[in-house]
């Protein structure tokens, strides 16, 4: 029996190791290419380690006014959108967690219904347009402000909080709003951190809303600029684009450098929220 368990562990570790390698290799390759000299990239000599180490592509990316503006736009959308989404979702979930609320079951069923059926892209666009949100910051925030799944996780967590804690707050003169902000939210750091991460990653990677609702290039998020660079970049036959006379930019290196610059910031958030991630998700999904 011990030999079987040992053998199973070896097989499992081998499979997981292979998954890790398959996941990390694209990032390692992109970093290696973006840090390599143009000659080695054009020859296809780069595999796992940079050759002819240089940071020229990152200088080009960071100095590009379009990318810099898109970077700032994305940060704005993430900060404002995550804050707004977290506030609306937590407030709505707190209300739905009260079974004594009028029409609680009806509202819950209506919200759950949206997980399986939606109005569609065109009706949603017409609604956003009718509110005058086209070409505004709010078109990137309001249409996707609430995730039904995140709302249900929060509601389930709030339902599990001891009623005695809220009752003690009301005995001290707190209203429902006061109880929510001064008692419930401080006790919900784990699940709030998890939902915050979900919203932040979703907004950071969101380019579809920008393609639908934004026409002004000055409002484009980083993902749209990256998409245009990857899909619509004009390359010559040798894979390089000429700028400023004799200076060449290898398209593959530029694309990879832009991808790395757009990916690293959101990855850096995970270590700070990792300790809350599993706990917050499980706590919010145990009780129905």
C-alpha cells in the first residue's frame, strides 16, 4: 500500500511539474526575446536565456506616449472600477443576506437568473448609449460593475456571520448602514480581498468593453493598445519595422516587451492577497 501511495505521489508530482513548466515557459520565452538583441531574435537563436542582453525594447515601450496613456487609463479603470464594484456588490449582498427583507427570494432569483441569461450585446450597447456613457470612463465601469457570482459569494459569507454581532451594534444605536460599514466589513477582510482580486483582474484584462463603448483613442486601456499591437502591427518580410531611418524594431521583441509590461503589475498583486484567497473563496461557498 505504501509503495502504491509513493508511486501515485511521484506520478502526481511529475504531472504538476509538467504543468508548471508548460505555464512558465511562455513567460520565460517572452522575457528572453524581449531582452535579446535584434540580431539574435531575427536569427531565432533565443530559447530560454537572453542573448545580447539589452533593455531597448522596454525603453521604447515605456517612452511610447500611447502606451503610457493607456497604462494610466487602465490603472484608473482598475482603481475606480474595483472600488465601485466592491462597494455595490458588498452592499447588495448584505441586503440579500437578510432573509427577513421584503421580496428577498424574488430579488435573489432575479439576480441568479442573470447568470444563465443576458440581454445580449446589442441591447446592452443601446442601454449604455441611451445613458450617454459612450466615450466616457463610466462605460468601462458601470456595465460590468457587478458580477453575479461574486455577489453570491459575498451574500453567502454575510449569511454566516453571527447575528449576535449585528444585534450588539444595533443596541449601541447603529443603523443598518452603520452596522454594515463599522461591523460587517471589518469582519469580512478575507472574502473582500478575494472578491477585490477577482474584480481587479477582470477589469485589468477587459478590452471588449473598450472596443464596444470607446471611440476616443485617449481613453483606450492598455489591453486594447496591446491587442492592436499584436494583431495589427505592420511587419516587413524580415520581421522588423523601421523607425527613424536606420533604426530597426523587431516586432516580436516589441510585442513581447509590451505583454510583459502589461502583465507584471497585476501579477504583483497576488502575493499580497494570496493569504486571503483560498480562505475567502471557501468561506463564501460553504453555506448555501
